[in-house]
């Protein structure tokens, strides 16, 4: 038993079959219009080229730190963008004939340039395994362009390729030249500033001679040094004075003058000092006592002489204690080693005290002079420090500019020697077959669209003017049982008419299929429809 859905579908097909000729006519018109449109579409040929850009040449490691490293990637990106927009693209379009010389309207030229930009593709990828185009393995730039003229597409890609290389190298050279010119101007400026700073510094030194800070420090540091030197010298002087006092006390004490004189000189030499004469008289007295008694005149005379000499010795000792220099020779103290050492140390102490006093006077005079300059020297020092700062800043900037200038010159020489390498991996090429449109697919799509349009028209007309095609549909529509169906009075004639219609429909459909086949053959033969082609046909 047939389901209601299938029965309804069969009913709809029978209703749409009434409009088969209109549907077939619409399908033919749509198919022909679609095929004509497909044949009217212009062919587009794609030309492409690839170039390898290597910035890691052998010169780069050798010039590390010696030359200014220019950002080649930035320059390449700039040139890449200029090839897609702007005056550079317009120049290429006019040189290759994409924009005819007769077109002078900026709006028309702008629309053409927009179309050229949309059909131009510039890709960048890494030459290595990484997707990062900035790694050390270099980059591969791909340029492709689509045009209705194959030869013109080749010219555009060729000119873009040469422009990419020339503009990149030329832009780098221009940047290097501009950088050098800028550095030259700045060097001359700072050279003048440095010369002026040197003159101001020299003039300041001449005007403030004697007030300039030294390598040991400025005014306050020098004043502090003199104050410390005064304190140190006073301490040393006090120590030397105390030592001299002690030496003087020892020199005139009992120890230095109580030691007897050395023995008399050679035989027959008379003694000259009191100590020696006492010793000599005592010896003579001892010899006399061996021969004579105490009452002997010689013994009495010797004793009297010895007593006089001892009294004289006591007087000399008192004179030595008082510091009488005349008593030194007479007493024989000059021959005393202890006395001589003490006297020498005392003389050295006197020399040291005199030296320390002179040094103290010098430091005190210097400190007094510094105190007098208290209101002038700090200001001079501050101005001198400011002048030195200005000079140091100008000198540092001047030195840095000179170094950068030398690096820029070295970088320019490196560029001329080939620090960036361009190698054409794929020269500009274009297939002889167009890459667009896909005519076979579009022709088939137009044919199928025509059939769908015809079927859609029949279904639409059936919806507008529906009919009941079966008893079941009538029963379903009216909810009244159908008791019988009256058949055709001439079924044979109806069958012949149906076969004739089917044959005609098949023939027309076959013609439509044949027309599709002819369209495919004409497409393979290269038939194209255009205004110029119609002009030639007329």
C-alpha cells in the first residue's frame, strides 16, 4: 500500500508535469545565459617568482660591534608594503601598461590600482624549519600577480622583483647616507661646543690661578688637610720638645759628667783637663807615699795640688750642670762617650724642633690664607666643577658621535661589499593555462542551475494552479469517499499523445545536453566572448 507522503509526491510531480514545456524553455534560457556568462569571463593568468634573502653572510660575524647593523627586515617590509600601495605600485602599473597612458583621471587610476593590489600577493616565510622569518636561516619572499594578459603579468612580477631588490639595497644606502650626514652635522656642532668649553675652561683657569682645586681635592678638602697637618705638627713638636728637655737634663746630669776622663795620652804628653790631672796627681802622690812619709814636703805639696784639683773639678761640675760651654773642654767631658752621645741627640732634637716649627708656621700660614679665601674659593670651585661637567658632557657626546660615525662608514662599506645576499630561487614564470575561472566547473554548474530553475518553475506554477491527480487525493481533500473513477473515452489516443510528448521532451533535453557538450568542446578550443570579440564578429 502506497503511503500518503509518496502519494502526495506523485501527485505533485503529475501536477508539475503540466508545465514541462515552460520549465524546459526556462532551463534552456538559463543554461545558455549561464554559458555565455562563463565564456564572457576573462581569463586570468598568474605569474610568480621567489627570491631568497640572506642577511647572515660571512661579513656579519666579522663586523660584530665594528659597524652599525641596519635592520634589513624593516627595509624589506617597507618595500613590500610600497609594492602593494602607493606611488611605487602606480609606477609599476604604468610601466607595465596595466594603467594605460591615456588614463589621467586619478579616480579611475585609483580603482585600477585597488584591483592590482587585490590581485598581488607577497608572502614571506622562513628558509629553515621554523615559521619565524626572522631566524638566522634567511627568508624566502614570494611574489605573485594575476592578470588577463599573461605577458603583462610576467612583466609586473619581473618589475616587482627587481624593485624589491633595488629599493631594499637603495633604501639601505640612502639610510646609511642620511645617517652619516646627520652624524657629520652633529659632530661639527659638538666640536664647536667642545672648543668653546675648552676656551672657557682655559680662561677660567687663567683668571683663578691659585684657587683651582687640585688632584687631592677641592677647597674644603685642602683646608681640612692643612688643619690636620697643623694638629699633627703640633703634636710632633710637643714630642720633640719633651725629648729635648729630657736630653738636656741627661746631658747636665751626674751620669754624663761624673764618668772619669780617659787615661792620659802617650808618655811625656801633659794632661790638659782636670780629670786627667787629678788622676795623674793621684798617681804621683801614691808613688811619693811609697818613698816618703806624710810629712815630706813633696807629699804635702802633692796633697795640696790634689785638693786644689778636686776643688777645681767640683767647680767645673757645677759649671757643666749650669750649661757653661767653656767648662766642657776644661772638664774633659767632651771625651766622655755618654756625654758625646747625649750632646749629639740633643743637637738632633734642636734641628727637629726647628724643622717642625718651620713646618708649623708654613701650615698655619696656608690655613690662614685658606680662611681668607673662604668667600671666594668655594664659588670658584663650584664654577670650575660646572665648567668641567659641561666639558665632560660635550666630550663624551663628541666621542660617541665619532664612534657611531665610524661604525656607519664601516657599515656602508660592508653593504657595498655584500653584507646582504639576494638569490632568485624561482624566476618570474606563468603557466600558459589560465588559473581562473574554472570554466568546466562553472559550465556544469550553469547546466545544473538551469535544470533546477526549470524544475522550480514547474513546481511554482503547480502551486499557483493546483489540480487533483488521483481519487485518493480527491478523497483526502474533500473527506468524502470516492465510489468510482470514470476512465478516458479514448485511452489509445491519450497514450499516443503521451508518447509523442515524451519523445519531444527527450529530444529537447538531449539537445540541451548536446549544447552542454558543445560548450565544453568550445571551452577546450579556447572560445572566449568579450567586447573586442563581438566587435571583430560584427
